[in-house]
C-alpha cells in the first residue's frame, strides 16, 4: 500500500525569490538544498529562470530617483504627493492616496505612449 504525504501548499513568487536567495548564500549543493527545502530540482530551475526573466524585464537595473526637500507647509491631502518623471519625459503626479496597482497601470500606459 502506497502512503502519500500531504501536499504542501503552493509557494508564492516572493517565497520562491526568498528560496533562490537562500540558496545563493547557502553552502549546500543545489540537490541538497532542494531536498532540504522540499522542492524538486525542476521547480527550482523553473522559478529561478522566471525570476531572472522578470528582473530583466524591469530594465535590469536601478532607476535614478531625485527626492525634493519637504515643503515648509504640511500637505493637507491624506497620503501625500508623488511625482514620477518617466524615461519618455512624461510626468505622473499623484496627490492623496492611490491604489498601487492603479498607479502601476497608469505608469505603464504613460511609458508606452498610450
């Protein structure tokens, strides 16, 4: 009779990113690390490749950010103010609170020229 082990819940992308980073700093072989983490080699390779591709899509590096000194008068809007100048010269200004996903979509559309 075959005994089955309970299935582990699915890992999120951030959990996989953490595992990949943990492997980089470990002294284990990849096989030993995967056994210890209870993941298959193929899962690890697939996620490492996916995370690298995602990182490359984000432009592969840092984006310069220039911070301005806080104004002497406090902002009256809840959430403050954000101003982002995109590579194509367009500026996205947000005053008050905004959903992060909505801001991301606006910036992608502005960057693409839509």
